[in-house]
């Protein structure tokens, strides 16, 4: 076994995912370069990957979020940008783990809509979502629909 | 600021929501980062060494596959450190082989056993679901208190 020497020790990497009608990853990239100091920024198809000291990365992300708060989403990443163990440029095909993000990108418009609504509505007036652990009985209206579909 | 375990542990939406409302998300990226930034022996791609299944014995018995125990070495300490949890129950993206699937079951079991505030959800399927989804998360997270 060979010795392993880590790189970018003491840094954090974060994804900035943009799902907006007004901003593209390129817009975010330009804005991030304008305000960044000593961080690594990689533009991707879905947004940016930013690597650097935690305080600096958080500062840049806070500024980027102001552009379109309801349509910019952020999460941590374990590997730095372009890491040969994860980067699809070396591996080919989609990056491992991309299927998760790809699925959530289909749901994010609903979440963005929810965030926008909460700017104008009080969250305490909004009903609870259905409890996934609750056993669901067949709704009588749905049963009727099924019977009608069978009869026709 | 409360440490909130998110399931699926790689979820972009949950990670963002928890951070957006002033808490700390405990996601798999944090555990992976810790390993790939620690010097040792080369064990690509995730720097999971033969030591991890041994550490996983704390949460899973010795006859449980090493894949589950190795994964639990990542998630177990985070579950122990968590002070609240948000679980999405219909996360098809968290599919996997025996290792991943059983680890996911064990994670959910341990979270249900732990006496912490827990929010159970499904992914929204339309805009009204989205509003309810975000409102439930906001209510839950603001109710935890201690936001930064």
C-alpha cells in the first residue's frame, strides 16, 4: 500500500446549484470571481463548485444567494473540484452521486415555489403535509373512479 | 445552532434547507471530507480503510456484511452527534445494493430509536406539496431554536 498525502487540507468544498429563469451558472461564476479572494471556483452545468477556507466560501455563497435566494441551493461536497477520484473527466460518464442531484433537480422547482410562497404567506397557516408513516386507506372517491373505469 | 441529520444523507434540498434556516446539516459529504483530508494509506476512491468495518461494529453486529459496517463508520458518529433529524421516506435515489440498502434501513431504525425531534416527509409532487413541504421544514427548524 502506498502512503496517501491529502491535498487542500483544512478547506471546504460546496456546490452552488442554480435552478433559475434569471441566472445561469455563467452569471454566478462571473459574480463569484468578482468577489472571491483565494478560493477555487469551478463552473459546471448545474452551477458552481467552490473550494477554499470555510469563512471565505461562506461569504461568497451568502453574496451569491442574494442574487436569487429562492432558486439557489447549496450543499457540501467531500472532494475538491476536479479530484481525479470523482471528476467525470477522468472516469467517463456521470459523476458518481450525480443521479441523486439529477433527481432532486426535478423536485427543486416545487421547493422554489414553496420558498416564494413563504415570503408572502405565514408558514403557520399552511397545513401539514401528509404523514408518510401513516397507513393510508383507499379513498372512497378513488375507489369509485376505479370501479367506473372497470365498468366502462 | 442544532446539528440536524438529513436522510438521504446526500440530499441537496435538505442540506440547503437546514443551512438556510440557520442549523448545521450532517451529511455524508462532511464524513467523506474528513477522511479524504486525513493522511494515511492510499485507499481510493473514498479513503475507506479496513479499519472502518471495525469501527462499524459499534452499530452493527459482526455477522452483518462489512459493507454495512463500513458505511456505519461514516454515519454512526453523525447519528450519535445529531440533535434532530429530517427523513424523506420516498427517496428512490437512495437505492443501492445490499450494503447501501441495509445501511439505509439501519440509519432510519437508529434515528427512530433515538429520542430526538424528527420530521418525516415525502418529496413534493406538485406546487402545493412544495409549499407544504417547505412550510413543514421551516416550522420544524425554527421550532428547534438556537439559530445563528
